C-alpha cells in the first residue's frame, strides 16, 4: 500500500493528474474512480472496524493522536485533562460508570484537509465519519486512504469505507477496504 515515513505514517503514491466529473484533480490517485466515491450526495461516509474491543479502540485513538496532523477530544469529565485525556480513562468513565454510559465523548482527527470524527457508541464497532465534500481531489482521497490504513494497522483488523449507516449491515456495499494482514486495499 505504500511506505511509512519517520513518524510511522503510511505514505501513499498519488502523482498522477486526471480530469474528473468535478474538474481537474491535481495529484489524483491512479484509480480516478476513487475521486468519484466522494461525490457529495447529502450523506456521510463511514469508516468502520468490526468486532473490536475497548483495547482496539484505545490503540486506534492513540495511533491517530500520534500520526494525525491535528486531533481534538471533547468530553464531559472534569477529573480528566480537558484537551489531552488518556483514552483508557475516557473509556473507563464512559463505559464502566453507570452515569458515564449516558454521556459521550468525541474524537476528531485531521489528515490533510479532511476531518474524521467519532462518537464512540459501541465498543465492538469502531466508527469514524467524514463529509464527502471535504474530499475535493486526489490529495483528499489519499488522506482517506491513509486514515483507512492507519486504523486498520492500529487495530490489526480490516477497515471498511461504507455509505452512512447506524450499524454495519453485511448487505451494505463496502466502497473501499484495507486489510492489514495482506496489506491490500480493495474497492467494489
């Protein structure tokens, strides 16, 4: 899928220039259809990792905090650091405390110009969302692919890009996926 840089971030090849439905896309990936996966249609795109544990959530969030261009955390727990809380403490308060279950925390990570956001609802499914209109060109597509690779690598599970849904449905088509075991990225 690509090499890693000094910070351990995935490096993706994206040198070609192509013309697409929405105009010229500088630095578009060789697969020009990828730009069209993000045509704005009023719904989000979701990136998921299935059958996860709290430990995998924590590994993914820690990894993103280390490799993203920028991250933000919002939470309602006054006993934790407001800007940089430990994720183990966030999950403990959110899931283990009866009062914490009704409260959510949020996490956002920016790769290039694209923001990915999560509101953890279920420990057994990691879900991040993004606005397709933020993916304007090949550099945006590369940011999405890099994010997909990073969370698949951190969780050691296959990461899936799908249309917007509340819970994963096996009948829903996967637009793009990355398998950390094989290192392959595939699409429908």
